[in-house]
C-alpha cells in the first residue's frame, strides 16, 4: 500500500456522501479521521434493525490513525423503527418475521439486489 503524505490533496479528500446516497444508501454517515489524514476508510454494516448512526459512533470511537469511518445504512425500512434499516426484507407487512423455509426467496432476492 502506498502511503499518502499528510499534506497532500489525497490525504484531505472527504468521503462523498452524495455519491453514496446516489448508489442507494441515502441514510449513511461518515466521520473524517480524527487526525485529519484520510488515508484509510473503515466501512461498517449494521445488523437488522440498527442504524448507520449507531455504528458511526462505534467506529469513530476507535480513533484509528489516518482512518475515516463510513457507516452504511441498510436501504430496507424496518416497520415501526424510524431511521433504522435492514439489508434485505425480514418482515411481513403485518410486522411478523418472514418465516424461513426453502420456498421463501424474498430475503435471498433482497441480498442479491444489494450486491448487483
């Protein structure tokens, strides 16, 4: 890996949240490196029903040198929990969990949409 000099333009380049939103993650969050050098980035994915904001606090608390934190927000809304998300459909419209069975494909198809 090539080191980026602390005073260079690359070391000061912020993460573009608008571009991340256009890519399908509009509620994501970013924290610049605590030391002002943007050489690395840690990307965090929250669990079912959590939020990017919660994970951003966790990542920023690590205070990794030369490292910004990007917490992506799952784009699937979770019924009844504002500003929290999921990476795939997990609940029926009634709020009940989608029952796992071999014929149920909504979760798998939701994950496939995330990676394509």
